[in-house]
């Protein structure tokens, strides 16, 4: 039977007693605590960040105000397809800045333009604020690039990890088949796809593997501030429309979200959508944010994304 990667096991063996101590002392998480934690982990363990010839901060106008976007261009002299990237963090944490090295690696490895979206976070902006920001940027992506004089090919992929994967899957579903958008691909990295939390891995891997069941519920309770229908908001439970993009599903074996990722991949396949499932059996949730502990699996993951997106090249 597969066990957690030994480097992750050693790190978890140090982390889990600290988590248990906080629980015993009744320490209650705050949004700022989880934001600082994700930022700190990423800054500590993603220490290598490639230089790129063009990195540009800009914004997209939306109904509730401008949405910041950071553009990463690995080869400004050539036109290339575009990845819209939605960062993870349970809809409450993460930012373009926190995920800067990960976005850079996506651009460098794939050779695509990457636009990383700084959507609004809960609880300050609950559902559907962050989702609406992602939709607004997606709908205006070609106009944004034209206005900035960026060379591009009109082919779009949506990508996201964890809660950003939720947004990628939801936007893909809402905008599937739009001929102007030409949304051809989505890349979902250990995504959250079922807000009902009704899968065995939520329990089986919901304690002791960094992302815990209680924390997931806490995220969702802050995100759905007005009692919205969580099942209806879940990509896993949405009908699969015509024109859904080809999908790369990346799961982690010891992630509490593992089973819903597999279920979503199977649902897409049953609906006739081309779907590639890559399971990293000895990884935990958010392992890309722990890259220095597991550099080889992270390198393999970026390569899988690049191979998938460039499969017809």
C-alpha cells in the first residue's frame, strides 16, 4: 500500500503536533491566520522562481470594481495560447503575489502566456463574488490582451488548484462552447468540486494531511454566507454542457478532495469529454506549495500540464 512520500511524512510529523496543540488550547482560526499560513508555506518551500522576460500587472473592469491580473509572458516576440490561472486557498486565502512562483513555472514549462487572477476573497466578499471576478476576466481576456498590445493565439485554457480549480471548472461550464472565447482546455489540480463534502476521502484523509475536514467546512461556511444551495454551486453536480473543454485532472492520493476529483473526471468522460486523470498517489493537498520537499513530483506535475496543453503541437 502506498504511503505518503517520506519527505512529506517527516514534515507532517513535525506539523501535526503543533496543530493538535492549537486545537487543545482552543485557538480559533481567522482569515488572516490562514492567509499568513498559506503565504508562509509557499514562500518557504517554493524557493526557486524563474525569471521571465515580461511580467506585467494590469486589471480588468468588472461590475463590482477592477480585478487585478498579472501577466507572465515567457517569449514576448512570439504569439502563443493563453492560460487563465485561478489560485487556490479555499476562497479565503492566496493571491497573485503568493502564487507568483507557481504561475511563473506554469509559463516557463508550458510556453503559454499565463494570466493570474487576483479575485476577491471571503469572508469580506462571499459567494459569488470571487467567481464573478473570474468570469469577468475570462469574458474580457482577448480584449485585455489586444489593449495591451500582447501577441497571442486565440486559444484559451483555464487552470486552477484547490479552490481555484472550483472556479476553473465552474467558469468552464458556464462559458463552454462560446465560439469567441475558444476555450479548449481546463487543468484542475487537486480541485474542490463538491461543496457537499460527500466523499470517502474527506473522512479518510481529513485529518493529519495538512488540509483537514474541519478547515474545509470552515472555509465553506465563510464562503456561503447567506445559506446558498451548496450542491447547486458544486461543479460535480452541474450538468455537463456541449462544448466542455478537454480536461487534465491532477489528484493527490492523500488529499481529502481526491475522490471528488476522480468522480468529476469520470462524469466528464461519461459525457464524452476528453479527460486525462493523473494521480500522484503519495502526495498531499497543496504539494505544489511544498515544492522544495518534493521537487521531483512537482516537476513531473508541471511537465504533465505542459504535455497535456501542447499535445497537438
